[in-house]
C-alpha cells in the first residue's frame, strides 16, 4: 500500500501550510500549488481526496518488492501539475528536481536533500493517475469550494 505522506518531517522541511508564494507572480505554477496547498490543509477534503487516490492507485502496487512506491501526495502533486501545465514528462522532471517551491510542496527540505526524480519513475507513477480519478477529485474540490462560499455569504435577513 502506498503511503499518503511521510508523517515524520525532515530537518529543514517546510510545513505545506507554511509555504509562501510570491503574491505578484503571474506564472501558473504558484496558482496550481496554492490550490494543492488548500487541499492539503483542509483535513476533511484531504482525507476524501486521498481515499479516492488510494482506491484508484492501490491495485498497481506490488507488495513483493523491496522498493516503496511514490507517496500518494507526490503522485498527486506531480500529476496535477503535469495536467495543469500541459507539459511533458521531461519538463515535469526538470520542475520536480529544480523548482524550489514545488520541492517544498513535495516535502523536500532545502538542507542536504538531494533526492532527484528519475524520468522513468515519474512516468511509471504519474501515468497511473487516470482521468476518471482526477475528475472525481475535481468534484470533491468543487464541492469544498461551494461550502467555502456558503460560509462566507452573509445570512439572509
């Protein structure tokens, strides 16, 4: 079974809720990462999303190998980013290995964390995310957004 995200933080790792974004950035990557940050910090939504992901991806994990699979969170972040940017795996690999804010979102620390993502690892894991799964996750996010708007609307008098 894939782990959702390692519960033990590494030295120098930034909590996903505390990741800061440039508010003046007009690039699409920070916008996507802010959305993912919202999913992660909203506990109810996060649990629903991970339940969908775990069900969808659990059948493809071999229990007889000594390698752990990529964490669900990393597969999800990289899969959403690939879809949102419309990029190929080569660009995704470059971003995963070099983009500091994305690496923070993936749970890497800035201090002595040299983990690199191999192209084949990304292909093998991200390709398992089916469009139906992402559509189901999208529906959960839309519903959470509707609830958020309902809470912020003034009560009818």
